[in-house]
C-alpha cells in the first residue's frame, strides 16, 4: 500500500493559498479550475489561429454549396430566426451609429429621397449602401456585395463568391 502524499501549500492563480495532498492540485475551487481550463484553451486557440483559419477556409471552399444549403435551411427555422434576431440586437447595441445610418438609408430609399444606383466599381445592379462616415448617414456609395466586402476590409477574411 502506498503512503499518502505529503501535504503542501499551493497558491491558486486567483491568489488564494491552500493546502493539498494531490500532486496536480493547482486550483482552490471548481470555479478556479474551470477558469484555468478556459484560459488554457484560449491560449491554445491564439497559438493555433492561423492554422485553424487555413483549415476552415479550405473546408468551406470544398463544401461551400452544402454549407450554404444547411445554413439557409437553419435560418428559416424558428430557432435560426431567433438566433438572427439576438445577433441583430447585439450588433444594434454594440454599434448604434451603424444601425442609425442604415435605418436612415432605408427610410430615405422608401421615401424616394435616395435612389439605389449600380455598383460604383463594376456596374452590377444588385447593390448595398456603403458608408465612409456613419455621422453622414445619407452620404453613401453604392457597391455590390463583392466590392462592399473589399471596401470594408472583409475580403481577406471571406472566400470570394464563385471561388471553388
């Protein structure tokens, strides 16, 4: 039979000093242990972000059609619509100036004070309003989805439409 480990004093990352006989005893409570695991996974995520990003981008390009069908179907369910509403509300609270500018464009379009134009870069008729300054909500340029992503700096993050 093994003899019990000797008791030792340990300082938890939260600053609490406690005594333990366990060789792996690092945390004073379950809550601290959970926080420690969370921080460990966050560090892992930061270290491996570029590799994961490349993997997921390649996976998306190969499986784009399947993924788009699945997400479209999800967004049509009550759960998907509720998730989208929650996300929209978070964005409204986080960026109220963006929301106000988008609403101003929507109202101006409906009232006829603003008319949708073709894309300023390629002439595509399906366009979105792009704001350079949200403080000037009706000062917009009209861009297609592709050029709007490029202008907004998202082109490096998203695979281009039609890329496969």
